[in-house]
C-alpha cells in the first residue's frame, strides 16, 4: 500500500498539523484513530510504501484497529482510497470548500451582516466564548445558523443545546444533531417548551425508579417497559399513585408481566377514569361485583366448566383481587 501526498497548491502546503484538525476532527475521533492519522500524515511527506502489518507493529495497535481507522478517516473525507493505496487529503482545502459551497452554507461574515439576526449573533458569540474558548471554527457558524433555520429554536434553546452536549463531553456535530432532532420532535422551540420537556422527563424518570423499587427489580426497565411507562404518564396522565394500584395486582404473580399491568391501566383509561379516587371507586365496585357473582354461582350450583354462562367481561377478573 502506497501513501501519496494529495496534490495541493503552495497556498495550502504544510508539514505541520493544521489548526482545523483540532477544531473539526480531534474531538469526535477515537484516540487510536488519531494516532494512526498522525503517523500516516508524517509518512505521506516521504512518499513511502507502507503495509497494514507494519503500521500495526510500529504503532502497537491491532491490525483490525488500523483497518477501522483507515475506514473512519475515509468516511470523514480525510483519506481517499485508490487501487494503489491512499491519498491523504488536505483538510484545510476541504474545510475551505465547505465554507464556500454555494447555496448550502453562509459565511460567518454574512451572518454578522444581517440586521435581523442580532440576537442570534449574540447567541453564537456566547457559544463561541463559552464552549470554544473564543476560537470556534468558521464551519460551526454555518452549522449553528442552519440549525436555527431548520429547528426554529430560539437563542436560549440553542445555548441550552450546546450546554447539554458539553456537559456530556459530546460537543461534536453528530451528537448535537441527534439531540436537536429529538428536541424538535418534542415540539421544543422556546425555553419554556424546553423547561416543560425537562420537567416531563424528570417526572418519567422518577416514576420509573419508583416502579423498579416497588417491584423489587434488580435491573433497569427494558425499552418496551419504558414505552409502557411513558404511555401511562404522558398519554394517560396517570400519577404514581394510580400506577401503584396496578402494580399491587402483581403481588400474587410469580413472574412480573408488564403486559398484564398495562392491560389494567389501559382499561382504566378506556373507561375514562382520570383520578385516583375514580380508579379506587371502580376497583371496589369491580371487586364487589366479582364477589356477588361467586356468591350467586355457589347458591345456584353454577357449573364452572360452562363458559357459555359467563355474561361478564373476562377483563373484569383483573380487578377481582
């Protein structure tokens, strides 16, 4: 495999690591991948032939890691694969082309010239100073401006978005995009929307923890169980007090079944029961109904094997306890 230097003009010629590598590529990359990049950047200046096994030995990395690193940098556009080897792309030139791609992006200068974006400009400046120590790469200006347009976030939400990702040590584009998509799908535009969303998530998280504790589970809830809880809390607007009544129905069960719990809670919702008092009143009524039926069966020598004589909904048995 031969590493060839990318054809580049004198304007972009450099034997050093461009600053744009630190602002655009360093953060999201795996440490081993960075190690591979730095070494092939060094070798590319000498037009050397290099084999994967040689790289593996020189860098003390598994062959598989070297191969994954090459694939990663290919996907980033840093390497171009050829039949004879690879071309190491000049990332300064790549980032310059991104900045001046027509109709797709706006330059930082264009954003600052807009009189209608003064608050937005201030938010971008705050992001630059707070999260990039005042040296934010120009391409971030484009991304933030496009996110403003795509998601219609107000300035406080955009600041909160960067703060959320920063606190999770994930201040890179892909993660920010995922979080922004999630917020957008939850109809977050203003800071009050975001505050309501946080409160809702805290409520769901608290109820999940209480369910785990009440059921004595030594694990987190599965994805499907999470979906059930979110439905009970968000769609049905049920409190933990109402959910707890359904959980108590599992005390006689050997295996805890969320489908069973969901059937009870969904039945309450379908019957239009909204408050704890309404659910309790209904449960007492159903328990009395089942007791009356059993008493009647006993007095009339009811044949338990005769399913055709049952004139009540089988789901009512869920409330017999």
